[in-house]
């Protein structure tokens, strides 16, 4: 052994190679654990040599064998007169020396050894707290702790290693070490923060005890520490809270829920330097993002003043950075700006869900619906704020069920807007403030609930469609202004196909047919929506229109009279207006998109059936507006050769003459 007593770092390349070969030879020929243990003393020196490169490390480690090191780590029995930790310390020293090797970090045996290493740390903590173990010198104690953290830090650098740390509940023990140990605690925190940065909330799924203990410790120190020390805890808390959400916090009153807001309040009220302001605002932003603004409001604090002060300070910081800083400096502060904007966004969302504000909005919506004349000017002044509120509320709605989240507030509000849109001034104001965007978004959300036929959803869809129709009739350009209408058209096409034969949905089918055709008339829709969707909507709309009227034979009459389809009769008073308007828009669609519209109309077979109905019906039984709608449709169709043939072959000339439609008569040369 004398040959390796010299300083390993001073070995020549040739000398190192000889020592390496000798050590490997001894390890490979070792017939017992004692012989192998003796060789390990050589390993600890060789590994420190400057010449010990990656290849040499791999050769040494293969010669030692993972199995032997793990067995040493597990061994509880030691020779008489030796420290209880002699084998564990030696194993950890060797493992930590080779922990930089990728093969060692990811080896399953290293991962299964994580709980053993954590147990050693727990033993070290016990030694430190009780001070009743005289077996280890201070140097040996620190060396063993360092070896443990070297191994755990290496493991934490791999995906599988992080999973092993989390699943073995080792994070809770690391939290305990950080809180109670006086040596190595910062290394425990570094591993926890590394896990948080890569695995987020997953870290605490099996380590909730550790989380509560950690937050309790940080909260108490954050609250009690002096100003400069508070900023140290500020940064730690910000990193921890990035991985904590509301649903991870069990019910109950915990000291940290008071201590942390109190610590923030103390800092906000202090005179802060630039870096200190950034640190505090970053923490506030993270807390508001993950736990909500209510964490920094009563009852956790006496009042809302500190939070309002923080929001004001946040706004000032944004105002100081963006307008007055060169672009390079703005980019350097991108992380801070993202946090500041997030704080503003989440505060707005929080305010939009305030129960008192929502109650006031509902009241205004009901007022607009019931009495649009009284307080007219005051209502018009509120419209911009109401629309801003509706946009914010839609942003905060639950992704899984936005209609349920918003319906209690937005439904009354949009009903009020519908009444407001009945006069020119109201429509112009709604268009000026882009009301069609939140209306389109909410309608799309509502349609996502179909084929559910809940009465509230049906009423909501009817109201929103009606409001959107009023706005599009005033300014058709809005359809081309926002991509939401492409999605809306696609969804209307699907919903109409599902509901056109459901009598309980007739009102919705009527208003959606009209809205769908209105959207279809837009060039953006025909350009961006696949033709199959366009055809589906046209077929469904034609189905709705074609089923409205039937012939009824009365006794003692040769001619049949026109009657409303029995399925339509109950709803006809509210549906008839939509039916007429849809007929007119379909006629316009033939003129704007003749090829597709005419093709679909002929494919449905409605044209021959309609002509048969008009031939057989008693003229006096057909209201003038109905006959005009039918004849105008036929007149629009006559421009295409295929439709002209169908109309002529099915007594189109007789129908034109019967109902005195001069233009159709001229085209068909009827005298």
C-alpha cells in the first residue's frame, strides 16, 4: 500500500496507469470482501488523481461492481471497535466519486438505493440533533453528509432519478433536513428546487407532509426575519409556490397562511430598492397565479390595502420599464414583465368573478331587457364596461364547462344587449365596442353543449343567435373580422344536422338556420370552411324550410289548402318570422353562391315537391308573403340550366301564372 501513499494528484501518466492496473487486478482477484475493502482504499486515492479521466473511472467502477457497494450501504454489522458508519461512509464516498458517470446516475440499483441514502441523511440529522454519537469526528460526519448529497444531486439530474426521489417520498425527508440540519441544509434545498423546476406539482403528490412542514418553516422565518433576510426567503417561497396549487392545500388553518401574507405586507410597506421590489412582486405574482388573490386578502390579512398597494406598485414597475427603457433592457427583464402582466391578468379575472359585481351586472341586464327607455343614457354609458366584463368573464370560465360558469351572469346581460340592439343607436354602440366577439365566443361555448336540450341552454342559444343576427344585419363585415365565426359556422352546421327533426328545438333550429345562412353568405366562410360542412348546413336549413307547410284536403273542395306542419304549429308564432327571413337569405345565397346552393337544393328533391304543392294548393289559402318567398326562390333558381329544366318539367310556368309572378312568367315565356 505504500506505493499509493504519495499524493495521487502528482502521479505521472505512467505511474497512474500502473496504479490503476494494480488496483483493478486486486479488485478482480479479490476472494473476499475484506480483500476488496482493502483495494477500495486505493480507489479513493486514484479517483482524485488528475489523470483519472472518464475512461479510467468506468474501468475502476466496473472492477468494484455496483452490487458490492450497495451491499456495503445496506450492511448494519461492522467489525468490533469500528464505527457503525464505516461501511456506509466508504460506500457513499465511492458512489459519490463515480456519481458523475451517466451509467451510475441511471443505473436501477442506484435508483433503488435512494431510500438507503435518505436513511443515512436521517441518521446524520439524528446525530446532529442529539449529539450523543462519539463515533464520528466532525470531518467524518461532514464527509458522509456531502457524499449523500453528491449522490442525490447526481440522481436528480435524470428523469428516472427525479421520479425515484418523488415516488420514494424522499422529498419529505429532504424538507426535514433543510429545516432542522445545520450542515448540508442548503444542498437539500437545492435538490428540492431542482425537482420543483422540472416536475412542478408532481413533487408533492406523495410528499404533502414535507410540503406543509416546509411552508410552515418558511412562513415563520419569512414573517419573523429582518428586512434583508426576508428577501432570501422571498426567492425560496417564489420557487416553492410555482409548484403549489389550491387543490393541494388541505382544509384547515395553517400558520403559514397568516405568516406569509404578513411578511409580504411588511415588505410592501417598506422602502424598497429595485431588486427588492422585483423579488417581492415576483413572489406576489406566483402566489396570485397559483393560490389566487384571496390568499393575500382578509381573513389572511386585516384588510385589502397591502394587496392594492402591490397592484399599484406592479403597474408603476411596468410603466417604468416599457416606455422608458431601450428594447435590449426590456428583453432582459422579460421574466419580470411576464410576472407583472400575469399579476394584472389574474387580478382582473378575480375581480370579474366577484359575487357583488356579478349581481350588479345581472340587475343591469334585467333592467335593459325589461325597460330599454328608462335611464337610456346611463345604460349606454355602461356598455363599454359591461362588454369588457363579459370578455374577462369568458376568459376566466372553467374550460370544462364555460356555459355553466357564466350563464348566471352573461345570459341576463346578453338578453339585455338583445333589447338594446333593437334600436339603431344601441346596435352602433355594440358594434363600436366589438360586442360580436364575446357574443360569438359565448354562443360557440353554448353550442358545445348540444345535443343536450336543457331549456336554459336552448334559450341561451336562441338569445345569442338573435343578438348576433341583429349585429350582422347592420354590418356584415364583422363576420370576416374574427376567426371565431369560422368555428361558429362549423358548429352550427353540426348542431343543425343533429336537431333539425327535434320539435322541442324548433325555435333554436329556426334562428340557427337564419344565422347559418347569413354566415354562409360571407366570403371568408366559403373560403375557409370545407365544402362538406357548407353542404351539411344547406341541407339542414332546407329541411327546416321544406317541412313548414303541408296540404290539407277539406271536404267538398277540389283544391287543397295550405296548413302549418303539426310539429311546427305550437311554435309557429315565434318561428314564422325566422322562416320568412331564412327563405329570403336562401334566395340571396343562390345569387351569391349559385353553383353550390343550387346543387344542394336539387339534390334534396325539394324543388319538385314545392312545385307540386303550389300546383295543388288553393291559392287563397296561401298568404301573400309565403307565396312571394316561394316564387322568389324559384325565380332565383331559374338562372341555372339544371334548375330551369326541373322547374319547367314540374309545371313551373303554371305556378308562375297562378301566383302572378311576372318576372318568373317572363323568364318562362308564359303568356
